C-alpha cells in the first residue's frame, strides 16, 4: 500500500486524465482474479469481490485525480509532473490525499479477497475519476455504478505540516 501510494503520488494526473493510475489499479485488481471494468466515466475503474455467503453489496470508493498545484514538499517521491490546465502549463500534485485513497482501497481489496469466504455479500471497489471539479461522481452515478450498492464508504484525508502549518494531502509520512 505504501509503495502504491508513493508511486501514485509521484505520477499524479488531473481529473478525467487518470490514464496511468487507472491502468495501475486495473492491473493489480486483475492479478487478484477479480472482475474488472474500466473506462467508466472516462477513466473510472470498478471491481467486484464476491463473498462466501449471500448478502448486500457494499461499495468502497476512492478518488484518483490530482490538482493543478506545483508540489514543493521535498519528499523523495515528490511530483515533478506538469500538465496543461485552462491553457496554462501547471504543476500537478495529489494535494488532498487521493493517492492515499486509491492505495488504501487497493489494499482493502487484497485483504477482503484473502478473507472472502468469511464474509457475506459483495464488495464493489470503485475508483472514481474527476472528483476535483469535473463531476466525476455524477458521471459514475449516471453510469449506474452504485445502483446495486446498499451503502458506499468513502474517505478524505488531510494533514497539517508541522514544519509549515500548511494543510497537505495524505499523511506526510505515509
């Protein structure tokens, strides 16, 4: 999980442009032998984990996109990525934890897969594109992703830098 988070952090992508991230997510889920669907709402990915007994469908959701912000954290996995945004070349970084969200849901998928015979129902792993202002959640809902879900669990991380006092994405030591 730590390696995934750092990799995703180092190579962030703006909303609906999460091509590398989507590919990484889909490849890891397929290695588990899961039923994976890609290209939902542009670059979204879902996978279904089937439990050992009948029960409800629960969705775990992670957002994958980054922000048009230049990173100056000094971390060894600091983003050096740039992209065009509104006609300008900008830095791109995971400034509010989407890299960690994605890595955590991948990790949860592995843990749940290993224990699948012990729980009831299905778990849908949802990797949402375009959370930051490009209506990725709406596009996923309109694509029917959550129609069968009894509940969806999401998170949003943030931490305050002890050095600068600024709010930074994810957990700085993560």
